[in-house]
C-alpha cells in the first residue's frame, strides 16, 4: 500500500470531522478554519513521513487540497439548493 498526500488529508479530515461532530465544537461558518487546521496538520505529517522534502511546500500543497475539497463541496451543495429553489417556485434555471 502506498502512502499518498491525498490519503493523509482524507485521514486527518476523517478524524477531525468525527471529533467535531461528536463534540459539536464547530459551527458551519467556521468550517474554513477547520480546513486550515486540516491542511496544516496534513502538511506536517506529509513532511515527517517523507512524502515531501520541503515543509513549506508540503504545508502549501495540503492547504490547497483541503481548501479545494471544501470549495467543491460548497459548490455542490449550493447547486442543490438552487435546484430546490427553482423547483419550489416553478421557474426554470
């Protein structure tokens, strides 16, 4: 099994997501800050396991990936909300 940056980010996201859901620490408006923490932790882990040789590049790569994942999720949910809105008013997009 190969250890990859994506796998580490997914693992850190899973752990932090479960912790915040169980304890109810984070409101939806603070999710970008949670993505920041995920990117930082993932970047440090990737550096120390040897996936990246430069810690700055490692942290930057993981920050971009974690914020991108959050943005994609937000766009998908926003599109779903728009569809529901237009379905309810009987209009077309």
